């Protein structure tokens, strides 16, 4: 079993829809949770960064972390065709020695005009 | 633009060869990470350097090695290349062990 599980999709939604992306994890040591967006053949771009449990909002994006359920989510409101990309969740135990990230497989999102 | 630069963008080589990938971190970042992205394995952590010293190792093959130089740029050396080494190789940097910013990647094709 992988440490981080993410449904690869693809997920197809109409423009303007609310998108929900999710990851589950098994390692209770994870404390830092990130969402990256990756366009085809480009480097991952950091979207959201959250420490421990709770919600964080940035524009159309909201990240939620539920450590008790080992479950994290990313919500995209008013989705746009430019949001079409692969979304990767990533996690870290946040040790002072290393910040190595464990990634989910990524969910491919297509937003249709 | 994340501020992390990687060269070359593309690399095509033959099995058995050796290549070097280069990464320059964002200004002020002391940590450099290397990741490999393949279709079947996703993004996998390879190795981390902090201010010139190796800090953590992941699923890095013995044929692969890396180093970080005094000016903080890093190189990833891949030797005795095999077909299965074909992948995207990303470098990321952070100030210490916090938020990581990724470069554009090097696409390696082994023929």
C-alpha cells in the first residue's frame, strides 16, 4: 500500500463547477500538506501549503486537512479551462533534518468551456 | 517562474552512457532536492542536500549520485544508463526544509 493515495481520474467538469480533489494517507507523522498543479511536461507549481489540521483559503482555492481521518482535500471554485492540469498532493513529516515530500499519483482535471 | 533553473531541458542518450543534470536553486535557498517522475511511479524523492551536505536519501539507485557545490548549485549524475531511467528529473529548492519550489525539469530519454 502506498503512503499517499490519490485517484488519478481523469476528472472532467464544466466551466464554473466546483471541483473537489482528495488524498488519503497512512503515515500519522505527516504534518505539512501541499497541493501542486502541474501542466503537461512542466514543473509542479505550488498552490497551497497547510500545516496540521484545518482550512486554508486562497482566492478560488481552499485546502482542508483532517488529520484524524488522514484525509486532505482541495476545492476549486468557479473552475476555469485554464485550471485543466494534473493536481498533486504532497506531504512531509517536517523533520528538522529533511523536508522530503511524498507525492500522490496526481489527479488529471479537465475543465470544459 | 519559480526561480529554480535546470539544464539541459532535454537529453537524449544511449544505454550505458553517463549524463549530468544541473540545478540552480532560488536565491537564498540552502536546500536542494532531486525528484524523478515517471509514468508508472509518479514523483519520487531521490536525494536532498542542505548547504553542501547530504541530508536525506530516498529511492536513489547506486548508479546515481549527486552533489551540491559551494555556490549551492547541484548536479545529479546518472551512469550506466538503462532504458528504465528515461523520465523527467526535477530539482526543487527551499530555504531549509520548508516550502519547496520546483524547476522546469530535465527530460531524459535513453535509447
